[in-house]
C-alpha cells in the first residue's frame, strides 16, 4: 500500500500528502510488528537475506536504466531546464511569474528567483489558485493579475493560453522559447 500511494502521490505532483496516510499507518504499526516478529538468529539466516537482496537487485537493476544521464533527460522533458539555464546565462530582473505546476521545481533548480506560486495549494488558498488558473487560461482577469503586473520575468509552459496571449501583449517581450517553456521579460 505504501508503494502504491508513493507512486500516486508523486505522479500527481500536488498530492504528495497522499503518501502520509499509509506511512503513518506503517509507523504506528511498526513497534507491534517488530516485537512479535522473530529476528534472524543465525549467520545462515542473515546470509540468506543478503543473498535474496543482492539477487533482487541484480534482476531489477538492468531494466531500470537509472543513470544520471537518463534522469537528466526525464527531468528536461518535463520541466523548463533549458529555459532556466538560459536565464542563468542571461539574468533578468525579477520578480518571477510562473505557473503553478513548476513552482516546486523552480524553487529547487533556480533559487535566485523566488517563485510567485508553487504546488502547495493549501498554503495559498482557493482564491489565489483561482487567480493563477484564470490568468494561465488568459481570461480577461489576467490584465489585473497583480503578480503578473509586478513581474519582471514570466516563465510559462509553451502550451498554456497565456503564453500565446503575452506574445502580443505590449508589456512583455519574448526572449526565449522551446517546446516546453517560454520566457518573457517586461518591456
């Protein structure tokens, strides 16, 4: 159950709390389970456990392709790594306006630019979440969005409607575009 909840929690990104429920159950049950369970007593039992773990790793490891290069490729396919690297080479004055889905990643990968919002929905409240969703969807309220109006740098997913609208907005200039992200600066 813990493994399934881990996959669900990290797959949906904003529902990381979901893993806490089975983890709390495992922690709460641990002392009772540990007291009732017989610990391995002989060297042969310890060796058997070690051999089983090694064999499991040998069987599973080749199929994972878990290397730093593959991890970088996966991250770059889902997050604005190239856009952030562009901003590192060509720094722009902030503050930063970003979309909700990338906030946590941006806090980690680009700590020099404080984010406008991140995936901690319960921290910001429904009203602010609604404002960001409406702005991202280029509803008329984006013109009055104080976070967007005060931003010096705007980093958005290429596919969101606001990215298309800002290309024609006289307040912003497009300075970077790739298949994942766009970067605008205030004129």
